[in-house]
C-alpha cells in the first residue's frame, strides 16, 4: 500500500476473533489484540461476535452496521467457519461448497460498494493434534473454500488456517496448550472447575495470533508495517 494515511480495519468474525468480556478471561479473541501490532494511526473496529457464522452475522444486521460506519479505503477482514460448520443449527450452518462462499461473496460485495478493501481469512485452527504431532484439519472443506473464493474474486487471502497450523505444530502438543484456555480446577477464578478449551485462545495465544495476522496483513500490503510492542 503506497498511501500511508489513516484508515480503519473492520473485523467480521466469530469468538476466535471477538473482543471477550472480563468474566471469561483469560479467553481472548485475536482481534482483541490486533491493535497492539498495527500502526498507531490505523484504527481497529472489531465487530466480530461469539457464536456467529457468515450467515447469522448478516441476518443479525452486523454487516450492515459495519457498512454504516465504513469509509472508502477502509479494510474489512472476514473470518468465519467455526460456526458455519454446525449442521444442527440452520440459523448458522452454511454448506462449504455452495452457501458458505455465497455468503462470503455478500461481504465482498458490501465492502466494494463502500470502496473498502476486503480481505478473506481462513478460520484459525483448533488445537487438534493427531498421532505424530501433526494437526488434522477440523474445519473440513471450509478453509479451501475460502482459498478458492479469494482466487476467483482476486481478493487478498490471509491464510490463518495455514499460519496457525504451522505455529501449533512448531510448538508441539504440550507447549501449544499455553495458547488456549487450559487450567486445572482452582487455577483460574473464571473457571473454578478447570478448563480444556482447544478452540479459544488464552491472552498469550491471542497475542501471538494477532501478531501473525498483522504480519500477514503487512505481507499483503494492507499494513505499511507491523508495530512491535515495547
């Protein structure tokens, strides 16, 4: 990006990206930490919301809310998948071959109508290790659907599925636990009975994934550089 003027990064996504309340700490969305890694004159507007899919986010008017606030040259990062997979819930489920890319296209169309710059992001990986320390793809066909759509539409791709897979495998099954909300009974005030959550990030995990996302956005030319906290 040659223009270094200020703009807003709008985030549309689910709980893995969303700002999380204090009563679930240390559970933290990566979008909640993204502001720490972007230049000071770039604003992050995190509209991601827990439990939402690409379908329910639109049906609840959340994309419309972003469009009312957006200005030309702003950026919209779109990351869904976790809740689109829930076949038992017709208010959220989208088929990865047809409905999911169709819904994502609606975000692209909305962003373009406001002269925004859309970025498609594959869903972050769950901590799902198979034998041998490799991660298996718990999201099925959804990441590839995003990759295919990005190529078809000529939209920048932030491949968080690939980037988080590499991160978890590099750390391994044990060390990667610290990226997620894991605790024994009595260790965390908000989780008195303990926690073993392999989907949602701890504050440490959210910081690391936010940094990876910022690095990816800089590689795509969306950010002029990555700000490193002191």
